[in-house]
C-alpha cells in the first residue's frame, strides 16, 4: 500500500509535536557496574552488562577482601531484575573496593538485597560505608530499611566529586564484632560537572528562608539522592534515562490529593531543551503532570507532596517544569502559581513561560532548605506545595528531585528508619493474595488447625468418658484436672469466648461437631491475635510473657534462640519473606538437636533476655555466675506439644524426601542431611565454593548448622549414580557402606559427618581439616576403593580391586604427594586425574617428585608409568594381575640398576 505524502508528513509532525526534540544520550567516561560476589560478566534484563568481582579486573586482592566471601541468598525471592541481587560479598570484618577514575563528579550506587546468606543472619546486618573522606552510611541496616520501604531489594545513590586522576576507595565495615556487612552491587557513573553541583560563575540555589540568599554547592560536598519522582506519570527505568541510569519513581504514593477531582495531564505540544542541558531529565518526565478537572476548579487549588527525609541536614530540591500551550478551558489565562517548600514560600508568583521564554520549553528551579532537628530522631516529612489562587487547570510541576547535602563533618549518615514509617504514604507494597510461598503457609495453617481439632476431640473424650468422676463442678474460674496439660472451663467462659457460639466464629465443621475460633476475654486486645502478640513480644524482648509456664526452665538457650528466630521468620507479614517448609523442618530439627545434645544451665529464676543474641544477654551473664545457676541434666521436654513437634518433624522429613527405609544406619554416629540443607550450605552448589574436582565427584566447601560449622561435601556425578542405581539392593548396600565409613575413627582419616541420598543426588559430608593429614581434607579409605566396586551389590572387592588401590600407591610414591591436596591448584587436587592428564599430554616429567628428578633413568620411568597406568584402568578387565605388576616392577628396577653407573649426579 502506498502512503499518501501529506498523510506521512502529518504523522511525522504529530509524533514530533508530542515527543519533542529527542535528546542525545549522555555517554559517561566512567561507566562501572560491579555484580558483587559473582564470576565473569552478567547481563541484566534491560541488557546492561555487569562485571563480577571474582576472576575479573575488579577482583579483590587479599588485602581488599579481608575476611569477605562471595555468597548467595539462602532463598532467592526477587520481584524484579535479579542482577545484581542474586550474589553478594559479605564479611564480619572490613573490606574495600578501589577504582581508578577520571576527574569530575560521579554517581555511586550501592545495591542491597537483605536476604539470609550462608553464615550470616539477616537481623545482624549493621555496617558503615566510607568513600574517601565522606561517611555515606553509619550503623546502617539494609534489612531494617527494606522492611520500612516494603521492598525486597533497593539501592542507595550518592554523588561525590573526584579531583584529579586518582583512585576512589569504597570501604565497607561492620559496626561491631557481632554484626556483618554486605553489598550486592556497585555502580560508578560519571555526570556532567554542572548537573547538580553549582556551575562556575553562577551564584547557587535559592535558600527557602525569610531572608533569601544563595547557597553554593561546591565539589567538596557529597549528595545523597533521597527522592527522584516523575510527576503524574509512571516510573522511568534506568535504561530509559538520559545515559546516567537514574531511576525516576512515580509520585502517586506521596501525593495527598488522591481523589476524583484530579487527573493526569498529558503534553500535546513539542518539548524543547533550550534553557537546560538535554541530559537534565528524560522527555518522559516533561510529558506528564497533575491537573484539576474543570468541574472542580475553585478559587484556590493546590497539590501537596509529603516526602520522608532525615532530620538534621540541608536538602537540595530540584523542580522540573514545562509550560505547554494553554488550553481553551484555561481560566482567565492565568499562568502564575505559588510554590511552598518545607512550609515556607519559595515562589509567590512563579511563571514557567517567563522562566523558559515561551511554551513547551523545559526548565528547572533549585531550592535549598534545612530540616532542623536531631538526626538521631529519625525522619520527618518534607512538604512540597504547588498552589494557584485562580484555580489550577493544566499541570505545572513535571518532575521532582530531592538530595541530602553532607554536613560540615562530611557525613551523610542518618539513623535507621522505624519498621513502620508514620508518613502520609503507604510503604507496604501490594502483594499477591495467593503466591507460592503463601500457599505453603496456608497449608501449614490448615495442618495446625486440623491438629487442634483432633486434640480438642481427644481431650473432650478423655475428660467426659474416662475422668468424669474426678472432674469437679463448674466454677467461675478454670481449674486444673489431674493432668498437668488439661484445664476445665466453665460453660460461662465458653460462651464468653465464643460470643454465645457466634456463627461468624465457626472455622470448621465435621460430621459430629462445629469448631469455633475462641478468644480468652481476659486477654488484652493486643494479645488476642497470637501472631501479632508473638511478633511484638519477640521484638520487645518479652519472651517470658509468651512462653508456656510449663516449658520455662526446660528449654536450653541455644534451642530457644534457634526456635524463636525460625518462628519470627514464619510470622513475616510478606509471604515472600517466609521460609520454605523444607527450611522449617530443617530448622526445627536443628533446634531440637540443640535441646537434646548440648550441655546447658539456667538461672534459679529463669530470665528471658530482650535480645536473641545470647552471648550478650542477661541469661549468659547469670549462667556464668556460680551463685545464681544450677546445672540441669539433659532431658526431653515433658510437654506433649514438644514431643508431638519432634515426631512431626521426623514424619515430615521422611515424607518429603526419598527414604532409605531399609537402612539400619545409626543417626547418632552418622547424620542424614536434607537436600535443602545441602543446597543452602553450598549456595546451590556455587562454583566459588569448589575446592576440588575428580573423575567421579566434585568437592565443595560448605557451612552447616546455620553457618556455625565449616565442612566439605563430596558430590558424586550423575553418571556414577546412574551406574550404581541400576544394581539390585543398591539402597541397602549404600547404607551398609555409610555405616562402615561412619564407624572409622583414625587420626589419619577425616571423619565422615553424614550423607544425603535424594533421588539423583548422593553427597558425603566430612569434617573440614585445616592441617594436612594422610589422606587430605576429604580423603578416607573411599579414595582408594575400586570405582567399579564402590557400593556394589554385596560383591566383595576382587584382586583387581587391590591392583587399582596399589596403582594409586605407585603414583603417590612417584609424585611425592597424597591422593587429595587442597593447597594446590584446582586441577591438581585429585592426584589420579592430574597424573592421567599429564600422561595424555606427554608431560610426565611435571608430576615427578622434585627429589627424584635426575635419579630415574627414562627406561625405568617409562616401565613404571606403563604399569601404573594399567593399574588405574576404570574397568577391572583392563587391569593387570598382581603377578604381572610384580614382574613389571622388577623389570623397571633392573633398568634402573643397569643404568646407575651412567647417572649424572
């Protein structure tokens, strides 16, 4: 189809009239995006390339890394772009990054995903961030900030100026010895010199004060971006910015006038950049604003935004305007309006057309105000008001940016926000009503409700049928029966608790009864919801108010700490932050193991501390005093609730994972790990944690028991597992082998801690040994076993199995090292693989023990390697007999003896 030329010209002009002059994108001279804790390059969803800090030009030296490690969240639940939030660098000691930059002002963005990381608890992330002389963050908690914002991940943006060609150091350090620091991503982007800092020759921004004066923002000032809003429009993603990757958020959450009287105003005229740089703000910002509907125009119309900011700082407020062509419904052609900042008049008669010199011209105005108060008192609302006495029709304000200015001590650090900010905007995001994790929580609630129904029926039967003669008459208060766990309630109390059996309180019905939700009328209002009451008590440290009196004095501090931490996570308001059922089961099992397997003591009068860190709690202090403690022998908790919980954990473990039910393995000497525990301990088998690879397995360094214990895990490859699983009775033979290995106790052998057997995964867990030993970090007799006979169907090793083991001894003697050595390069960790690789390359001379070089004649070495290689054949049929091995070694010795006179010493 041929397009009419006139129609084509009309379409082009229409597009240009709406979009305006497309600004040329800014190309920063420094454009750095570091994906902390990751390897190599990673592309974000918007196509932007992020570089890891492992194995790249941004890799940290030992001095820079300190004690930091690369880590992944235990449970990754992100709603947006996963880059750079899937990996992190975390540490309990200071670490720093150094960047070589060009001179000029820079954006510095720090990205945080305060999830649980291996070895680090979310609630203890308190750290400082120092950039050169500037203190950007102090005692900052990303987890508290995320909760207050109602988000999973977020970023903090700062502006600093670099003088001359020099290095920029970003130092990140924990606040105290019990805290840890982390960061997920770092961005450093150049900006034009006069974008936010006052350009040379200009007086500066207007100070909002009864005594008007100018404020000059020089290069010695650091800035923090507090708010950047697109007025009336949707969010503008970093990739849609003018080249500096700024994010412009929508303003509707901060606007007070949310009603049918206002509407979004869309630009219909061309937008021109003749007064400001084209990179000041993207076109999308100047295309929308708010306006008042014609039917609601009054003599005075206003728009008000309330923006939470820290007290005790100055703020730069930048307002973006663009006065478009007046519409026919404009009231008396009135263009002037007023501006109030922080409850003070900034402009009485603002005229955007006069500022820009015409219609459709983008401009901005800068103001400086001070939020007076002690910065330790948290946040307060900074108000921005646009008002018109003659009635505001089309929009006036298009964009808004607010920056915190550093104090004379070069600090931008404020205090951590409260969990719930008392401001005009609703911080909590709208979450799906029935997400995947919420489904798990719903099933858990249903299970608990069902158990309550069963217990209720059993108790009723027991009381009414068997103890009828022993139950006293109804009284005004509940009385104890002969059982410590049962309580008799009067009918009046039941009526009061159920509001006379109100139908609205029915939560379940069966063939013989109805189940009501009941509330103890004697409880305070804030105690009637168990979840709310428990959360509040945990946060306030009032555990003694919620713990069953029957359990006080029976729970060890270690068990209570783990149990309370797990309960608090399960009670999270946001479903995505709750743990999975596998993690709950694992956590409860660990808590109960702490109860039954550790020595503990309690004070004569049990005191439950106000913090979950027992090392600094009153209970720890009292327990160290011999005058105020009594030792208790380990015993199972008497409460039937705990016994049921323990049995439920075991049942859930068996139901959720593949079971080797025929096993007679003693769990006291060999621990069985859940696959979820393995994934958590190895960061989903993160390559960064690999300490060795072999023909049949990969070895990972890992942390178990909530990050408190360092171990190594040997993961067998799928090919080996497939071959084993085809053999009859593999499961029972596997258990026998595990039982045998777990009983081996020798100072030269690393003890086996446990195993994981789940469908197509077989993993062995060993102690992590720092010092060298006979078989290395993970070596034990399993390393010398014939791979063809490992976990065989009851078949004992043959002579050819001994030949294989002897072949390993031969190469150990020749190379002068053990089977597995974690101190060498990854390719050399497993001796057999390293030897075979060099044989194939024809570089056998590289593997010989240095003390033997020059002492072995080539003929002897050739014969020795020939028989050793045959001994190490994967298939037993390809190996020589032991008599052939002896014959070949004798021949090699003869070659050596014959050439001795000719050896060069």
